[in-house]
């Protein structure tokens, strides 16, 4: 392989950071990752973070309990703005939940080695984000205990769901995505659970990891079927992850509301989902590698690559915003033209300008290599993009609903304390689950890291 | 002799690199052993072929799951929308199949994914809490940095002393007897 490639010149070698720090062996990567779960004592940082996020989960519980007691009237929603924060937050969370499966499945099929150390916690992040997302449509129904009406089941009333409705497609898309992501994650975890089982020191650890690993022995038959199943799951998850946000965008695009009824929605929703998902992976990866000393595994190469993916998907999103405007004026439809003007000059225009600043202008700094290699700057950028993507959904939901076809149907939307407390509560739930995850399960795929050690060695030493 | 033999599951040799176990597996096949299994901390390319294991039913099961899921999805929607609960919306066709594609697609993926995962576990006979190889103390390192080649006692060519000597001759670092504690 190296024979027909010209040798890299010195500056090129310097720029290609390794995906794995130097000097690692099978045992050293295993020790380092397993120690975070098995032996490391709970630090003050973890306890403080867990306490804070646990408090926010209590805020979520109180908000939802009050909602169930009083009804959705405690939110700022009204007629005509029936969707409000609940749907904004749902779309935001489900978008964040896209990066995990994308990294695991699509980058796996494309044979991108740098995915190896970030795929596990990105998948966990996906599951937690989908869990947070699922809360919102459920409580937005007003009577969450009736949610089973959305599933097709033979009832004595003889009624069935309307399968021609995008809202029912959404039920199937999100629940399938949650299930398949969980399966994919668990199958990937199996060999690592066996590693933890074999290294467990206490009886409790042995029983828990022993049961979860199902008796995995790493025999050649196991691995052969495992690899076949993993590849197939990756192949299945790839169209699935693209379909989920497409179906979410249908919730809007199939309606005739101005600003929603456009064909650009599916691709630009998917790009936006990947954009926010990678931003959230960075938000988590940067503190994680610092706190547990994993800089050898999550290297600058990973951060740089993720920044590049954000830059690319951010440009697709920018193109989507442009096409929305272009089509509004090109179509000549007066409602679409009016809505475009409302985005720029209406009562919610400051949200729109903040969105352009967060999602389009600021991320252009990622063209500069120094910014992509500055950990603090990347962390700040990831927070800005997450905010921007939330604003995007706010702009889409609220501006269109407040400026319908006839002025008599226009309205205003003012979120209340409970809107914010529920959003904050789900952020707390998401973060708390991540805190539990990093101490309960290996945050980096150990078996895949060993494979990476093997590949790295055979590259350096071709015999 | 026979009684003693029934208590032995096989003989296991320990190797330190994937290259070593790969060559040992090839030599074991050449020496005429049939019931060989290798245990590795990560998948080693070519090892399955080396011990003569190629075909797996996982892709076929996945295909069956996918087809089953898709047919279920479309069938359910057709039956609901056209047969049991028909709603006339301005005379539009009841079997409005383009609107049924998203759910059909989702259930295809769901069926295939469940069959792939459960099929893999079932073919691997998991969950299986006990296996004779776990009784070897050194085997705990099979999930970290050691590669094990086990020649099983049910192999017609198996002979405790001779097989152990064979494993040493293919440069196993350590050879241990695997007892079946049934």
C-alpha cells in the first residue's frame, strides 16, 4: 500500500493527527477505559454535576406533575399557536439525537476510523435525546395517559389511526428509531460488557455485567456473526436516520401553512439535525476527554473532523434558509412572500436575526484552522450552534402559526415559566443520564479500540 | 480412560498476537483437527476462514425480518384504511398507497433490525451463563489482550497429551486443560 503512494512531506505529516495517541497496547486501552467504570472513585466534579442535573430532573417532574394537574393551559400555547415550546423542543431534541446513529452507522459504512472512540457515547447521547424528545409530544397531547390511542390496536370502539397523517408516521418513525438505536447500541456494547465482567472486582459488578454480557466469550463464531449483524444494523440504521427527520419535517411540509409547505424541508431538516447532533457531541466530548484524561483517544483529529462536519452541514442549512426565501418570492404566492417579510420585519424578527447569527455567521469561523484546533473555541461554538438550532425551530413553528392566511386568525405567542422549566428539566434529564452512563458503561468502545491498536500497529510495522 | 475423557472439554493454547493465532489455527487445520475454536479480544480477519467457518444465517434472517416487517406494515394499513375502517374523503381512493410508504418503510427496518440482533444472539446461543472455557483462570484475559485457540475433546483426533504437545509446537505461550464441570 505504501509502495505506490508518494511519501508524505513533513508539513503534511504534522497535520495528520493520529486517531489514537502513541504507545498504546491492547491492555492499556482496555485498562484506561474500563477503569473509569470499575475502579475510579467518584470525584467531586461528578458528584456536583450529578447533583445539579438531578435537581433539574426534579424541576422536570414538578413541571410535568403541574401540567397533568392543571392541563396545557399552564403553557403559553393558545389558538392559533397550538404547538409552541412542546413541538420546538421535540424537534430540537430529536435533531440532536441524529448524530449518534450517523456516527455509528454512516461513518462505519464509509470506513472512517476516527468514529471509533466517539461512537459509543454519541449513541448513548442519541438514546437520551430521543427519550427527552419523546416526552414532549406525549405531554403535549394534554392527556398523556391516552397516548396509546396513537397505536393501531383493536379497540371496542372499532376506530383505527389515520395512516395518511404525518403525525402517525411520526409515531412510527420515532419509536422505530428509538428501538433500533437501542438495539444497535446494545449489540455494540456486548463485547465490552464481557470485558467489564472479566475485570469486575466486586460481586455486584460481576453479577450485573455478567448478566448484561449474556455469556459473551469472543469466540470466532461469535465474532463472525456479530460482525455480520453489526454491518447489517449499520446498513439498516443509515436510511432510518435519514428518514426520521424527513418524517418530522413532513409534520410541517404536508400542511398548507405558509412557511411550512415547501419541498426543501426534508433535506434541510436532516442536515440541521446532523448539524445540531455534532454540536452536541462536541459539547459532551470536550468536557469528557478532559475530566477522564481521554485525550489520547478523543484526539484533536476527532474534534477537527467534527468541526468540519458542522461547517459542511451548516452550509447546507444556510442554503435551506436561502431557498426558503428564494422560493417565497419566486413563487409569487402572496402568503409566502408575506411570511418571508414577517421573518425579517415581524414581531419575532429578533429571533430570526439571532438564528442567522448563531447558525450561519458565527460557524464560518470554522474555516480557520486555528479555531478548529482551539478546544475552548470549539466548545463555545457548539453551544452557539445548539442555541441556533433551537431558534430555528422556534422561528419555523411560531412565526408561521402567528401569521396565518387571514389577519383575524393572527396571534401572539408568549412562553410561560412552565414552558422554560420543562425545557430546562429535559436538559437536566439528558445530562443526568449522561453522568450515569459514563460511570456505568464504557463510554468508548473498548473492543473497537483494540482493533484500532492492531490496525495502527500493522500500519507502522508492515511485516 | 473414557470416563476421564468425558470430563475434559479440550485443550487451550494462549497466544499474544493475532498473527500467531492465525498461523496456529491454519496449522491445526492442516494437522487434521476439525473441532477448533478461537477466542479473541477483537475480531481477527481471516480467523473464521482459518478454522473453516464461513457461512452465517444472520443476513438471511435479516432479510426475512425485513420482508415480514414490510408486509405487516403495508398489510395493516391496507386492512385498516380500505377494509375495516374505510373513510370516504371526497371520493379519494381508499388504498392510497403512497401515503402508506413511510410506515411500511419504518416497519421494514424495525423487523430487519430485530431479526438481525435476536438472530445473532440466538445463533450464538446467547444468553449462556456457563461455558467450560470460563473455568480456565487465564481465560479472563481473552477479553483484554490474549488470544486463545481451543481444540475440543470431541474432535476424533483429540488426545490430551498429543494435542497439548501440538499446541506447544505451534508456539503457544501457555497451554491449559479445559475441564467441563457439568
